[in-house]
């Protein structure tokens, strides 16, 4: 069966051969047909799983995150009497609940949250009540296959040895840092990845590519720095790398455009 590897949030999940995967915004959807994105779709192949990553830079207790998410969901859908049960999947821990929707609603809805290191995954399963007997076992099997493990992939590597995520293109550093007088040693890349996901990617991939992280300052909505910063060393090379969001919104949940810029200080 196909295995989806999320190179940013660091998890993998196995789904049936006849299912498809689709990235929409900051979420990953797994379903037999994209018609399932229509909440009124009731055919026999209806049902979907959605997963969204969030960067928990302070490793905060996930219960406040859960309460916030479940509160918004319940309010939007008109659901009531939502409880929560402890949930453990491999070495990840979290909470789960079935959201009891109003009787007139055709759907069943389950949601869960898992915490692993700096990463929090928000999961949702939705399907019409009419397909419960066929879809629920499939969904349970797919979610049970989730684990935090990413193989070593081959990424584009800069001359200094920095791994560059897929889809990123080299740009003029002055378009990112406009007060540079001399661009010697400066390098910048532009792409469509959220800053939370990119922080997760680099905390894992720098050590894999033999870089020592001497300092990591996370980007948060409360930070005065305005970007995430890494100080790195490998062999005779030292450099400072920044991840700079192109928008000033709350980006911990990662739906934004982020640029990579670094300055080589020693060669």
C-alpha cells in the first residue's frame, strides 16, 4: 500500500491503494475521491481523513490547544457534550473524541490531537453515517499506521551543504534583507512552505547533513526577532541561517510563504 511521508512534520502514514492524497492549504487529505471534500457527498466511497501539523516551539501542554480546537469546531458545527479520551499512538500522546453532531447532520466526525517532540498533529475523520460499516475500519487502519519516521531523502544541496526543500528557488538576498551592502557570502531561497513546517524540517535535517546547531531561536508570534534563527557549524564552515515569513500573520500552524536566507561567516 502507498506510504505518504511528510518531510516537514516528520511522520508517515499508509493508506489503501485506491485512496489518493491531496495537499490543501496547510492540511493533508486522504480519501478515495476528492468528491469527499463536499460535506453533502454520500456515495459508497465517501469519507476522508485530514491531518494538519502545528509547531509547538515551547513543547506546551496540548490540552489548551485541544480545548481551543474542539471549542471552535463544536461552535461552528453546533455540537454538544464533547468529551475527550487519552490517546497514545506509538511514542506520541494526545487526546481524541467523537463529535456528536446535530441529529439532522448526515455525518459522523472524529477528531484527535497528537504530540511528538516539537510537533503537534491535528487529525480529523469525517464520513456519512450511511458508510460507517465500510469506512470506519479503513480509517482506523490508516490512522493506526501513522508513525513519526522519515527516511533519508535526497534534497537539493547548496555548495555549503545546506539541504533545500522541494520547490525552493534561489533569489537575490537583497529581496529578503534589504539593508545588505555587500552580498558576498549571502544566499537566499524562496518557496511555499509555512515557517512552522520549515522549522520542523531543519531541526531534523541539519543533524542528518552533519551540521552542528549551536543556537536555535524559534519564530513565534510573541518574538521580537521576526524570524527563526539557526547558528550552524560543519568542518571549517560557520553560518547563520534565518527563516523569514513573508507575512506577519500567526504562522505557527504554517500556512504561509517563508524564505530561507543565510550568511556564511567562515570558510
